């Protein structure tokens, strides 16, 4: 029987800051534009955390079933790979966590839309179902899109555009075109974390038939691609701030720029793929730090 320690390991706590960054960003933008709902914020944080854990469970399950998690994989040993959690236990875990995330998601959408627009309520329910399906079919199922190089696009959408724009709307009940730029930043930074993961495992993924963007581009080009998407994330944030500046406080996020630049240089110069693993956590935490400072700047400027 799987132990609580094994379930915590399967939840991959180091990925949670990335899942929460989009929620924090969307909420801070809503506050900047004069709209903030504490109930929406709390429910969004809990729901996003559960969906991320569900995604991690499904990823563990899918890669194990396809044989991608094996002794040649350079990352940490997964729970199913190490025999800590059986396939039947993982299925039950996915059902429990997925069910909880769906129930809380309904509460979140109800709090943010029902009194304003019932059509929006059902639209968001549909997006929530789509998010859960995307989390599952990334590596699980017979036609998992993560094995054909679509993982980066999915992460861009479901960790960037959807959480930032969706949470903003749930707070405010209106759409502001400018928030697309911070949403794009979140999407690119999140795609960067996935790309690092795929660069680390490029050889094993290729041998296992997992054709990620890193596998398709090769080791050197995937590093150039990584620099490009992180750069575009920064450009989007800077352009937004230039056009929406109300106070110098909004430039607080620039304090994290040296951290990003130093890591980009190290990543480009790292020749051994296995040595890329620490940068995943660093980019996830760096994205959270960027988000918190960006959000603090927005709040202080309001």
C-alpha cells in the first residue's frame, strides 16, 4: 500500500509554484483594474493546486505505462517507476484528486460568474473539463499529445493564457486586452520549465518514442529555443508595463531579471543533459518570484 510520503512525492511539490503563478498574476491584474474577489482567489488557488497534482499523477501513470520512466531516465525516480505506487492505486488517486478539483472548480466558477452571466458559468465549466482532459492525455491514453511534441503548446495555454485571463474574468466579469501580455509571459515561462525537463530527458525520450520539441530540435537548438521563449516572456511583461504604467513600483519585477539571465547562460553552456535538472526548480521558483514582484507592483500602483 502506498505511503503518504509516496503520495507527496507523486504530487511533485516543486511544480506547484508554477501552477499558482498564473492564479496570482490574474488576481493581481484584476486588483490593478479595480476588481478583486477574495472567494474567487482562494478557490482558484486550491483548484489550480489540485489540477496540478492530478496532472502529475497522470504524467507518472502515463510515462510508466509507456515505458518512458526507466533506468535510463535522468530525472528523479518516479513513484510508479520505483514501485512505491501501483497502477490501480494511482488510478484511484487520479479519480479522488480529479473529482475534488472538479467540485471545487464548479464552486469557483459559480462564485465568479453565476450572479453575472449564467452562460459564462457553463462556458467555464467546459474549460475546466478541457483542462482536466488535457492534464490526463498529456502522457496517458493511447493518443497522448505529449508524445507528438504538443506539450509546449498545451503548457502555454493551460499555465499561461487560461489561468491568467480566466481568473481575471472571474474576478472582474470583463475582459481587458492588455492582460494578454502578462498571460503570454506566464505561458512562455511555463513552457520553459517543460522544455528544461524535456532537454534533460532528450536521449531517453527519443529512445522511448516520446517526440518532444527538444527531441525534434536536438540538444543545441532546444537551448536556443529555451532562450527565445524566456526572452519573449520578458518582452511581453515589459511592453505591458510600458503601456499600463501608473507608478514606478510596477518595475519591481526587474529585480528577478539577473537570476533569469544567469541561469540562461548556465543552461546554454551546460553540455551534460542530466545537469539541467536543478534549473527546473530554479525556473519554477524564479517564475513565482517574478509573479509576486510583478503583482506587488500592480497592487502598490493601484
